[in-house]
């Protein structure tokens, strides 16, 4: 498994606008992503991955999902779903 850095990806503006409009107070997942975004990036983990092979998951995203999972007491699946929603709604 290799690392293909994904740091710096942005949520499309219209997606963020719709998500914020539908969640006026925000969600815990949005809050976690808004505050932790940029705390770590994929390049921080680059030495842990070989240079070739099938691309692995983003370690920066995995770290954020782990924090979300801990804060909300979620299962693995629940944490991933909440993070995916938060990623689409950040902006």
C-alpha cells in the first residue's frame, strides 16, 4: 500500500453552502473537522508508506475519523459516515 497525499482538498462551495443551510447549528462532525482540518496532513505520514503499491487511505482523514469516533462514542462505520457528511459540508 502506498500513499498518495490528498492534503489540501477542498469542499465545493455549493456543497458547503447547502450543508450549512440544512444544519444551521452545525453538527459535531462539522465542528471536529472545522477545528482539526490542517492539524495534520498526509505528508506527515509519508515515511510510513512504501513508494509503490496500491494507494492507501488518507492517514490525515483516518486520524480525524478516530477523534470523531472517540468524542461521540461511535462504531467504525458510524464514524466514517459522519466524517463523510462533515467533509461534504465543510467550507
